[in-house]
C-alpha cells in the first residue's frame, strides 16, 4: 500500500453480526510467479460446526439466473443479479428453492449488483454500469420498490452494500468516467434509514480504481478494492474514520471480503496470472497472505460477491452469462456449485 | 465472447512485463478477448515498425493490467493499461509521467506512442485526460469508429497536447474544441498533407496518426 496516509471520514456505525465461518482458499491454475512468498497461516475456524449448515450447503444458483450478490440474516436469504430478461431479485423459500420477486420500474435495468438484508428490510442496487446505481427496497412484501434517485443520493456505481447493526447501511463502489465508463475513483456512502445515502468522502485516492466489497464484524468495518497499483484495504472503527490497512496487496486485485469467526478474510486474484489469492486479518488493520489451495476457481471466473450465509462463507460469480456459487467447506477449499 | 478467451504473455511477439512491484515481473499473462488481443498485436507491430532504426528492436512492453474484474472494458477483456514501451535504446514511460517530462524529445515520444495506440483503439485515456491516467495510458476499443471525435475529451486533449509538442501551439489543454484548437489541428493536418475529413474518414485519421508518430519518434516537429 502506498497510501497509508489516506483517511476517509465517515459517520457513526456499529456492526453487523453474523459471524461467519470461513475460510479461504482458492485455487489456482497456474504457474506464474507471485510477488511474495505465500504464507501458510492457521486456517480460520468455522464458527459452529465444521461443515456448512444445510441451508448454505444446499444453495445453488437460481434456474436461468446469474447471481451477483447474496445476503443473509435471521434465517432469510436474498439474492440479486440478472436473467435474460434483465435485473432480477430472489429469496430462498422454506423449501430451499429460489423464488423470483417482481422489481418495480426496472424494465430498462440490465442487472442488480448488490443486496443487503436487516430484519424485514432489503436494500438493493443495480443499473447499467454507466450511470449512477439505482436503488430498490423491500419491507417484507413480494414486490421490490424503486426509490427515487433524488432521495437515494448515490452519485456513482454501487458494487456492494451491507447492513450495520440493523439500522445503518454502508455502500461501496466507484465513480464512473462519463466518456469511457471506466471507474476512476472509489466511493463510500452511508445511510441511517436505508433510503437516503450520503458520501463519506469525495476522493478515495484510487487511480482508475474501484471499491469492490465491504464487511463488518464487532466494531470494525473493512472496505476492499483495487486500483492501478494493486489491492487496497481500509478499515474503520465506528465508521468515523477509515484508514489504509497494511498487508501484501501489491500486484493483486482484492475482490471480496467477509467476516469470519477470527476476523476477516479477503479474496482476490494475482494481476499477472489471475491466480486466486487470499488474505486474513484479525482486526481488519493488519493483513497476511493466506495459503490458497488449488481448486474450483477458473481463470475466467469472476468473483462478484463474498458473503456469509448460516455461518458459512459463500462466493458468487462466474462468467458474463453463467452463474457459479462456491461454498467454503471444512475451512479448506472452495467447492464449486451450479 | 468470453472476457478471458485469450491468455498470452507477448503482444506482436514482444514480451509483457509488470513493473509495479518491488521486483518487476518479467512474465505477465494478460487475458482478453481474441479480437482485442489482435488489436494489441497490431499496436505492438506499429511500435516496432514506426521507430527509427536507431531505437533498436522492441524489447518489452510493460502493462498494469488487461482483463481485471471490474465493470466496463477491463472486465470485458477489452482494455489494456500501458506503463512503458522499451526499445533497446529508447523508452517511453507513461508510468514515469513522460507526457510532461522536461525534455521535448521525451514528450514527443509519448505523443508518438499515444498516436499509434489511437490507430487501433478508440478510447485512449492519457496523461492529459485526467488525474487517474497521469501514470499510465488506458486503451480500450469501445467508443465506435476510429475517427477523430471533437466531442470526446479523450480526443481533444490529445490534439491540443500534440499541437503544443509538435508545433508549439501554446494551447491550454482543456479538452474544449474551440477555434484555436481547431486552427492548430488544421495546421498539423496541412503540414502532414492530410485532408481535413478525419472526423468522417477513419483511413485519413489513421494516416494522420501514423505520420504524426513517425515525426514525433524522430524528435522532429511539423
Ligand atoms: Zn485502464
């Protein structure tokens, strides 16, 4: 990290609960060189049991749909993404199957990118990848309602959102170059009502960069991303001031982060060979590379979201038009699912 | 068309490197669509062919990334971030900020590489475009036909900077295509004996860019 001096101002916060199981791992094709030696660390412990709960273990991608983000809380699981018909939202019913919801005012929206859940409230973001993300909310109903952009106040593209203590929300993403559509600056927005968001800062000092994911546990919020110089990780206590974390993130993209029973795990790829990489941290501030097993992640697989479901960390991703869901099993490896 | 359908460690036969680590990586496996790699190959061949013999052969091209997992063209396998072009005896280093380097010959070399990139990629975001590109050149093939577009800031800042470096036009590089910029562009086209229809005729625009690069690589104004 070469910007340890960056500090991001934010509002208050707390934290989200759901501890997670976790592990990390990865897999990798390839030979290719890494920029530093891989450090084998103790595997983060799975929270309750050493195997996924039935709910998480049975999760698959929805038929005909591509998952971009999954959220779980209080026994509920929701997912968002796309179908051939455009943006889509689902929840898992009592039979364990995905049920698709109706999205109001989404006819011209190709996909949803991020979803978070707290109690009965769902917040989701999506759009065309060029203009600022739009927001949908649901409070227990079957139709997800669009929220007026003037109310939402999001001025960029949201890649991830999470609930904080059930009554606050934090979204991360980037601002988009109006001409070429590339992200040029990371962005964080926070909300106390799940409707109206305000930016934490106007400049995250990312060069052609993006913020890809956010996770919370205890009093700590971790935001991850990457730019032209490699991976970037920030952490904050009480969401009042984000500061750059330290760790071996060079020559890497950091694409997802999840809370674990022992802190956090972040996942990404080597920039020079797309080899899956992982980092762990107890406090969100100091990170180490974790040993990654070869496994079920292919070079062409995008990792779109990493989250915790029933104490198990899952990742969703795949290619542009195919959906892959991985679960972490036994704290050792990604297991690829449909 | 998968974003990662091609994996390669050379373009146009020239090795790729990665310099943004303590110890530079001498092998870099880029991934992109096949069509995009073909364009990179052509760009690399142009870099070798346009340079005077005194430069020596192209040794390597340093990149900061091609396919990476983020929205738009990098995520589609249709973008490439250029850090450095290394001939045996000369280099052009966007990574070092060569677009504003103190020696005019170095700035001209940057203009040449920029111009050659524009013959293959509609969107070239360079050091004059915005702060995010002061240390690399972003190339992608979105944006439509390979003609000059006065409505694109990415095109107009390049024309303004070229006019300053090649004919001492003294323009403010602000991306606004006003009368002074228009006149300076016309002067450059005249001196390179290119008809003025570069906004409509891709063949003419590419010829302009080629002749501009040949002069700039030889540290000759127009
Ligand atoms: Zn780029």
